[in-house]
């Protein structure tokens, strides 16, 4: 299975949660509320665009208390 170069980097809810210092369920709530854009895999799992998540993380001065 070869990865195509035009495919965006996707993060799991756990990876996003680690970046923000929150629980993965919080990340899912943010997606439902429209604070984060998510895409669904064929299996129905949420994935998040790495570039969007990193931009949001860098724009927040204190991500540990933003839950």
C-alpha cells in the first residue's frame, strides 16, 4: 500500500488530545461543536488535519487549560 504525496497528514483523536493536553473525548466534542474540522475514515473513525490542528495549537497561548 503506497501513500500518495497529495494526501494530507491526519491525526487521531489521541494525537490531537496529546498536543492540547486534554482527553480524546474532549477532542471529539470540539469536532461536534465545530471548533475542529474532522474527516471520517471508511471505518467511521474521526481524523484531524495535522496542519489545522498545529495552527490552532500554536495560536493558543495556554492549551493545557483550554478544555
